[in-house]
């Protein structure tokens, strides 16, 4: 039971708003490039999850990424991890705002503009950030059930409309587009410490490798299935939010259900990440509660009002920053923990230096590719 609950925790952390961006970038780049990125980045993130887990198990005490960075890399590591957290979470909150406004536009259809709906969505959630109100665990479980149920219904009704001729093979003018979006959609290492804490006994902790492996396989297969079916239905009409482009083919009721479930999940994710960043400012940067909440809620809204309104660009940038900086930090921590850890881990990964350098090269080259135009 604990094994499957651990898988559920990791799946729930990984699969979220990012899934809505995958069909768009794969439709633009073609299925060959889409599969390439999913498999290569899926493998890279799989190893990084394993490395993070082992580093935690090699260390006495309870640590998250900033704490492990301080322990094994010193002040520069902690500071770099903190910068990544601030930029990454702010980018994610901006993406949630953008997508939330698009989903509200689908739900309400008439009346207010998408910009106005985005601001209303952000203002409503900001109230809870200022109050420090977080959803109870059972509510989070409920939102996950609703989300996955809605996705299942969407796929069920989309299958009969599937046309393989809508799927393009490859488009090199968008060769680098999927990197950041897919990387954003695969990251779930914030759940690894939670899983380690949940699996109490040494025997249970030995199963973490299987939890990460099975979760990675499920996520990659789910993303491939979801993207193929939606692209097979909408073709060139595939939208950045994945849903609005399906309306002419599946009808408003099905799209309404998907948008409602997506909006609830976005609100849940916004509160979780927003409160996490608020507490980071309070405890790590020693700011007041109100100033911390103001920064957390204000930055994404300022960026949105300044013209940053592309969901794909927001998660692409965020995935690149978080994936590259935090991924490389975790690899360096893992390498150092191998020799400087203070306990024997319940599992150990045999990773030659060549593999570590290859993974860092993949992340760095992927990040550099984002400076090239997509066409």
C-alpha cells in the first residue's frame, strides 16, 4: 500500500499544468522531435530523481534542496538554489495565472476579457496567500482525482475523433521549442524528500528506486498518449492550453469539464507553490509575512501586465531555469555525498562520472538552445 501511495505522491507532483502545454509543442515540432525530448529528458530526470534520493539518504537529518546545497556545496550552492526557487516558482505562478485566465474564458465564454479574468483569478488566490491559508491534504487528493478523471473523460471522447493524418512527423523550424516545456512537465524532485519521509523502514526505502522508475515510465507514456490523441483530433488547431482548440471537435460540454477540472488543479498548485515561496521569503530571507506575500503575488501579476502572457513561453522558461540550475546542483550534491555523506543509504546508484557529465551537458545545451529562435 505504501509503495503505491508513494507512486501517487510522485505522479501527483509531476503531472499538473505542464501537461496542457505538451500537445502544442509536439504538434509544432512534430512527433519525432516530441518523442526524442520526452525520452531523453525523461531518462535525465529519472536519474536526477534517483541522485537526489540517494543524497538525502546519505545525510543524517531532514533536508530539502537548499539545505543539502548548504551541506555539500557551501554558501554559493544554497544561494544559487534559492535564486532558482524564486525565479522558478515565480515563473510557474505566472504560467498558472495565464492558463487560469484562459480556462475561465472557456468556462464563462462571454462578458469579461481574458486579461480581466486572469486578474480576477490572481486576486482571488492572492487573498489566500496573504492569509496563509493552505488546502488540507484531503482537498488536494480530491482535486487530483477530479483532474485525472476529467482527463480520462476527455481522452475517452476524443478517441473516436482521432485522425493519424493530423500528426506531423517532424518540423525542424521548431526544433528547440519542446525542451523547456517538457522539462517543466517532468520535474518532480520536490516530492522525493516527502516520499523518503513517508517510507519509514529501511526495507520500504529500498523501494524508492522502483517508485521513481515506475512513476517516470507512467508519466512519459501518459504524456505521449495525451499528446497523440489531442493532436490527432485538433491537428493544426491544437492550442497552447490544449482545450480551446478541441471545442469544435468535442463540443462545449466536454471542454467545459476539462477547463473546470484544470482550473481547480491550477488553483491548488498556485496555493501550494505560492505559500512555499512566501515561507521561503519569511524563513530564509527574514522578510515580514505581508511583504513576502506581496512579492509572491505581485511579481507574477506585474509580469503579466508587462506583457508576458504566453503560457508556453512561461513554462518553457521556468522549466529551463529550474531544470538546469536545480538539476546540476543535485548532480553535484550527489557526487559530493558519495564521499562526504554521514550514513549508509538504503539504495545506491552506480553512476560513472561520464554519465554525470553527459546529464549536465544535456541540461546546459538544452538551456543554450532556448536562445535560438523557434521559427
